[in-house]
C-alpha cells in the first residue's frame, strides 16, 4: 500500500498522480539518467540552464570528457535533459509543473543540484535561477549568472562575465578580463586584471579588490554613498571623497568600480 508524499492519501497501485491533491507519485530514476559521460575534442562549450532551486558546481576533470551528475529531489517534480551537438554540451533543468513554481519555492521542494566536470580549457554559459553557482579552475570564456544566489569563481583564467541580481560575487585568484555586476550584494576580488576593460558594479554593497602582481590600468572608482580607499595611492590621482581617479603604470587598461550605497577598497 502506497501513500501520497504531499497529502498522505492512499494511492492506487498503478497511480501516476494523487487523486486527492494531484501531486505526482514518486518514481525511481535509472542511474544512467543521472550520470552522463560525454566525449569531446579540443575546447568544448558547456551551456547550463538551471530553472530549479539548487546549486551548480563546475570543476576541472579529465581532458576530452565532460561528466554530468544530477541530483533531483524529488525526481518526479523535475524535468532535465543533457544533449550534445559536436563540442557543445547543453544541460537544461526545469520544474514539471511550472504553475506550482511559487508553492515549490516556499516549501523548499523541488531542489536539484548539478555537478559537472569539464576539461581545464572550456567555455561556459551557466544560468541558475535560485542558489549558488561555483566554478573552479576553468580557463576560457566564462559567462556565469544567478538570479538570486552567490556566484563564485576560483582559480579561473580568461574572459569572465559574472552577474547576480541579489547575491554576492566572490572572485578568488583569477586572471584575465573581468566584468562583475550585482544589484544587491558585495563583490570581492583577488587576482590579476588584463589591459582590457574591467568593471565591478553593485547598487547596494561594498567592493573589495586586491590586485596581485604588476598592472597597467587607469583606475576609476565611484561611491555615491560611501568612501573610496586605495592603498597605496595611485599616480596622478584625483579624489574628492566619492570619486577616485588615477593610474597604475601607464594606464593602458581600465578598471572601473562603482557602488551606489557602499564603500570601495582597492589594494595593489
């Protein structure tokens, strides 16, 4: 005898949905659907669209191989698809009953975590609706976004575009060209910036940047409500309490840091 996980009603032997509340009946998912190994050549592009609450984690793995592990909880409420078109891997997850999305959100169910290992040199396009996105040790074109959650890139190299609407951005020991933007949250950065256009922007939150190694940048820092601190001071610096403009080296590249309500700290 089986019972509904949502309302407790008794279920018929072959029932797919509860006759009382309409909830889908739990099913067993084959392990092959949850663990995929895909062969790739050269530099792959991995596209992840996570429309279910849950974390997305990307780490370096074996050359020529992309491994996807999906943890749906409960699996009957989530739909997912992993596909391959040449060197492009697409991972899509969504809630089966989109009309019950608010109910799922407030009840804490469903929740699906996605773990992916990729070749060290890979391009990423990761979009997560709610929860943390973590990328470690990947080199390439990295576009990472969370609508409401922390975004963390550690030990990454390349061109990085990082966005979150409501959450902090953590960039540690990264090298390359960086664009980081959040509406409400703190931005922390440590690493080396290229001579291109680099930007760090938040409406509400502090920006803390630690530049490692030699740099050649024009620095522009703007804090509408808050202070700007640069240590040590820059060459040809101009500072009026809210706006700090100066340069490191000859100023070939550009670093812009902007916050509406918060402070900016730059150490170099």
